[in-house]
C-alpha cells in the first residue's frame, strides 16, 4: 500500500494533551491500526527538511498520556537541534529522510501549523501526488481575539490562506466549516477546496474495577476539564460556585487542565483566592490520562463553561462516561448536546451556571434522567473516523 503521510510536527515535540494534540495522537493510532504504510512526519527547522519521526519523537506520541506536561509548546532537545544543524551545514541526508516513494499515498495535516511549517508546506505539497487534506478545528482567535493570545491572532489569517493550497479540508463541526467558508468568501478566494464536516472520534471510556461513582453520602464532586484560558470562561464558573457555596450548598469543584500563561492568569488568581478562603476547590493542573479517567468516573456531573469551541471534546467524553454535562447550547457544543444527556444553557454566565449546578445537585430525578440519556447515546470511535477520512480523501481530485 502506498504510504500515507501524517504531519505531526508539533504534536511529536510536546507532551501536552490539549484538544488538538489529543486529536492528532488518536488519529495517528487509528490510521496506523487501519492500514499499513502510515508514516508520521515532521518538519525539522534545524535540518531545514521534512523527515520521518525518530524514536524519541514517536515516544512523545505514544507516552504522552502517562506523563504530565508543564507547557503546551514544542520542545527540541539540544542534541536534536545540534544534529539537525550539522546535517544542514554538511548536506548529509538523514536516515529518516523521505524518499520519492513515500509521497504517493497522500498527506493529512491535522495540526494548526506554525509559520516555519507553513513556509515549508508548499514544497511538501508539490511532491505529494494527492490527496492532500487538512483538518480544520476552529476560527476562535478571529471571533474572540480579546480572549486569545496575541501571537495566535496575528498568525491566524495567514494560516487560513495557506489552507487554500490543499485538495480538501475536513472541519470538526458544522460551525467550524461555516466559519472557514465564510472567511474565504470574505477574502474573495477563487476556487477554494471543498470543506466537509467530519466530527472527530472519542476514546472509549476505560472500565474500572472500583466502580463508577463515589459513595452516595460523599461530598458530590462537580468536574470541569479543560485548559485554563480566557475563552474557557472559568471566571463565570468560579463566580457561580462561590454564589452557591455562600448559600451553604455542599459540593466540591474539581478543575483539571493546563493553564495558559497569558489568558489563564485571571482565572488562576481567582482559584488561589477561593482556595485561600477555604472553599472546597481543587485544581490539579495537567494530569495523566488515568487521573482524568478516574475523575470522570467519580464525579457527579461535569461543567464545560466555554464561550466558544471548535468541537468541545470534554462534553462528549463526559457523556460517554454516563456523566451529564452543563454547557452552552450554541455552536459545536450545542451540536454535541442535542443527542441527549447534556444540560444546555442559552447563556453561560455566572447566574445561569449557578442555577444549572444547583438543579443537578438538588434534583435527583433531573440528574437521573440526564444520566440515562447519556448512557443511552452512542459515539463515533476513532477507527470509524479514520475510515471515513480515508474514504473521503480517495474521492478528491488533485487541485
């Protein structure tokens, strides 16, 4: 079978488990399990060339779920940087260099690629006979620039234009597809590639021999899983919980997620202030996959207060564990909520979040109905997503 290239330039150099990186790792595993000849590649900025992943980079992909990352950025060891520069200066080809035959099966780019990768992509695209597809996650930085890192806001328009070079783009939701199509239309792009909606898969819940929930008389745990950053709206969630705690409602709020060094500062300060005041608030930061799985099993329900998402993986993950999720009724989160089991809100401000949390903590019948709806749902698995992606790719003509 002709090799299928999968660009993991960023994901292979970080142990972070944010949404896009989790999609990339799960997609790689699913494609490799479905077909032979799947090859993960990266652009090496020090060597100035595209190449196959080395052992340490493949271990980053395989072992990220068992380690905790302190930052989401890419990390290159000093010896890898030095080796790349030496190969570049001497003109010696690496044993991991790509051969002409490697380009025949097509290319998938599931990451939001950086400027160096974007500059290097045209050369790679020119060598791939096709199909050449990208996965598009969201246009949040254009919609909420005030809650996004300035560097990302400045970079994003160029990224959206670079997507025009592909044969097709798979958007993770209808909302994301429409945002991309609308931007290209506003840009006046001629003959843009087709954009289809292919919602990502989710990992199946991991069974536990220790049961699915905490003891009935234990303090109920409300779980919020997601990176701590501006658009995730943790401030409103914290205000909502403080309102309920001040009324005497008994519950613990548990937060899990890597904090963004810029847009997450305000929420982190609020977390520390509430903890200093003695509120039952636990913040774990980034944790290994086993801890996340245990947190889902033992919580009463989850809250995902994000203002805007491309897909909103934690909502479907929560429901797959049979745990109702409070979330926005709009955009991709609303798309996920329509299947049942969620508690969708028209507005995810502090009063509405407080009302929903209080309802699920004090109304056992409501919680039971939502739990039953969540348990009754079926979810797309990663092998099915990989199969649909490859089938669609094979239908695309080269542009």
